[in-house]
């Protein structure tokens, strides 16, 4: 019976060790992830090192409380020194008792390099209660929030607004506040986003800046994308989760916009000018190629001033239609035929009215066409194209091969 109780006791002890210092907000640390989760970040870390003797249920509850109360402010982790792979880590971190709580706090780099932070290790010797551990940890949350002034000068303690926005490397998050001290949340965010986001703070005494940003209440938080001076107001409840979600959403939008811009750079430059169809090859390229060919039959005589004026007005209409088509991702390719030089047979075959200009579409793949018999203006043609996209109205089929004859050759 004693042997059975001994086995049960070992089982419970093993379970206790496994479950100790673990929780939703506690990172299980080991030799592989310690550098990344602790030493490579600027946030304050509370790390408890323990072995089977250190599987203290009471302290485990206190550490769990710290991890819950300081979620988003401090990172909490645990290292089981009984695991063989963690022995060297526990030696490096100078663990001499179990359990031992180490606090890792951000400190300036030894060489004073800007934008560089190292982590200093402090063995916590205070009362091992959640309240006191939390107080000690939060007291070491230094502020990397830049005080911002509306003045033109830059001092060691303050940076002017334009200089702050002028930093092209990172997006910015600015807090407008009526409090004399930087809030703990913003101090913690400045460490969490170290090297990713610049955080600044504007006091309510900076009246010109407050008016410039149209601040309606305190506190107010504004986000600025990289290279932008346009403020984006955070409108949620000012807690850690909501602010982080807001930042992540802005980062996602910025990334999508950057990818879109990169794709657009690969595309040939957009030319709003519609192409003139001058040959049979041009005609077939428009009709049989990708998309729907939108052809305008114009009458253009460059030797006559009135004709030139009318032609320029017609081309401007087509340019606007082409630009609108690009914006909505429409299927139309815009081109025009000068009926003075070409198109007598084309006009006859497609039953184009004699009164020019005339707008029409041809779908070479489906062998159908439709002539707009309304006015040649932007509104009328836009309505016609809308009907085409919606499948409204009658389309006519054709079985012949479209031909672009040359009027001058016929003469």
C-alpha cells in the first residue's frame, strides 16, 4: 500500500511540475526561444525559473495573476530547469535558487547607439506576491515616447512636430493628452513597437498643434503612415488590445497599398488618349483582341479650324470615358476612326448613321455589335455603356469580316 501511495505521490508531483507557471499569458521558455522572446525585444520580461522543488502552487498563482493583470504591458515567461536542454540556459541566467524570478529590463546600449536597446537582468528579491512583482516590473517600463512641440527648435527633451513627421523610416502614433505624465499604456507600447513604430506625445498646452489636429477630447490618438502628414484618428476604446488591433489594421492597409503600388509600377503607363485606327491591322487588333472594342466614328479635317475644335472636344470626351473605364476596371478599349480618310465600307456594313460623330461597341469574340444612337457626350455614352455592362438593350450579330477601306484609295 505504501508503494502505491508513493507512485501516486510521484504522479501528482509530476503533474504539478508540468502545470506550474503555465497559463494563457505565460510563455514557456527554453534554450531555443529565450533569445527571441526575452533578449531581442525591448519590453520588460518577468521570468520565473523553477525545478520540481520550485513548483510552488502559491507562487504559480501569483505569477499567473501578474501575467493577466499586466497583459500587454509586460511579458511573463517560465523556464523549467529540470529539463535537460534548459540546464545551460539556467546556468547562463545565474539561477541559484528555485523558484527564482528574474526581471529583464530595457537599458541603453553600452556604446550609446541610437535606436539600440539591450536587456539588463535583475534578480527579483522583493515580496513574491503579484502586487509587488507587478509594481516592480511596471516601474521599469521606461518611456520611448517623444514629447512633441509646435516650436521650430529641437532640444534634447522635445522634438518639433514637422521633424517628428519628417522621419521617413517608420509610421507614427501620437497621443494628445491633458495628463502631466506619459500613461503606462503608451510607455509600454513604445517598448512593444520599438524599431517598428515611433510614438509621440502632445500636451494640451501645445494649443496650436491641438487646434491643427482638431482634437475634440483628451486623450486622442492619431496614426500617421510613413511619409504622410495626414492624421488618422483612433476611435476605439483606449486599451491595449484595441490600440494594437488599430495599428495592425493600419499596417495591413499600408502593406496592401504598397503591394498595389508595386504592381501598378509594373504596368505600362496609362495613356488616356484613344488610339486612332489607321489600318486593317489596327482594326482587327481592337475588335479581336482582349476586351470589347469601343469605336468612335469621327469626321476630322485638320485644315479647317472648326473641325479641329470639334475634334478636340470629341477626343476630350473619349479621354474622360477611358479614364473612367480604368477606374472601374471596365472591359472597353477606346479607339476612333477618321471617316474623312477611312471607313466608308465599315460604316455601311455596321449600319452606322450618317450623322457623325457616332459611338459603337464591337465584341469580336461573340461577333456582336451595338451602335449608340444617342448624343455624343459623356453622360449619354456613359449611360449607353452602363446598359451594355448590365446586358440591357439589343445587340446585333454579324458574320462578315470587318473591313477598313481607304476612302482616298477609292477616289
